[in-house]
C-alpha cells in the first residue's frame, strides 16, 4: 500500500477510512465484537494446473522446495492487493485500511506430539516488482531454516512467557490496559509486530497434517479480519457446465471473514480473482499489483 501522510485519526498500523457509508459506520456499535460478525466462505479448488506449476518450479531440485502452501499464500496476497478492502479492520469502533500486508501461520519443527511450534509472520511488499510467489518463497525459506537450525522460540512466545510470570491480578490489569491502548490506537508496536492477531490473514495449513476442518473463529483480540484454513489435497469430483463429472486433485480453502469490512458482492468478486489465479498459476509470476482480467 502506498504510504500516505498521517492524519488525525490514523493509527500506526492503519489509515482511518473517512469515506464510509452509514451502515458500516454504525456496524461496530451495534455488533462490536469481531467474532459476532463472522462470514464464512469456502472454495473447492481444482489444483491440476497448480500441481504442474509447482512441479516446474521444482524441476531444478532446489534445496528448499516450492509448495502449495506458498502458492496459496501468494495467490491470497495478490488478491488482497487487487481488492484492498480485504485488508481492512475495525478497532475502537472505527474502520481502517491496514498499512501493511501481513500473513501469520504456525511452523511446526517436527510432526510429533512434542514438536515445537513457532508463530511466524511475514510481510509482503505491495509495491515490489518481485513476483509474490518469490517473495513468499524467500520469506518462508528463511523462517523454516531458522526453525530447523535451533530450539529457539519465536519472539511472540518469548513475550507471552514474560507476561505469564506476572501475578494473575496484575496480569488481568495489564491486559485491560493493553485493550484500552488498542481501542485508542496506542497499542505498542513492539507487541503488535509479533502478534499473529494483528496480521491481515492468519492461515492454518491443516492439509499438511492430513486433517480436515472448514471453520476457525475470529478473535476479539487484535485486528485480524481473515482466518483461513487450507485443507488436505486429495481426489475430488468437479462438475462441468454440461453436467459431466471428473475426478481431479483438489483442496478446500475456507475463510472466516469479518463481514463488516466489505459487502457480499465485494467478497464474491475477490474470490473470483483467487480462483482465476489458481486456474492460471502463471499469473502469480507477475508483479503483485499488476491487474488481471
């Protein structure tokens, strides 16, 4: 997002939306909690072309492979850049355009019950000519190699561990203070930058652990307006316009969205762009802000 001059009412992480209709202005007063405004979207995606695209990317056998998760992060990122209302959030009964495009997810060091989990957040450059797939690839590669290298926790967990050392009555008071600061747009940036609930999209890749789930709630903490779940890729039936049925590799992408940030028509057209990127994965090799038909 192009950086604007900060004006009265703006936050360190967002620009106040001033041109707003009455419905969206009143919505946070009538339904103030984000979890009370969940809209649930789900798409079954034919991954046939994406499989070929990923295979071509990995043809040179790189040390760190390109993955379907990386592709979907890049596709969602490009969709949001082209559909900027998807990167909005409500806080303090006001609507904001988020300044940065941030994705959060959990990285598990080992696929075991005792395997350490690391919270990770990556920032996508919305004005870069570097294709989104390459941005995502390099940022995730850096995180994964860092996690594999040692047992160090992520900074978000480190900060939570510090908070848990505080006696409960004081901790409850501290959390109330943090909520007050958030409401007034003064939440500390040092805490915000590591908190996944301050990201544009919080993603859970359940397909990587062979698990199916279609829904995850939003949280009333932070500013996160979209929670996505990537399901397991497996053979699925797809129906043609002529009524024919074919079985292809596909997966389900589910998203829980704060419905106050836009309307259903805007959401529907955003999903069309995402579907277009999955059907034509070569578009993800173009600059992230380049429009598509």
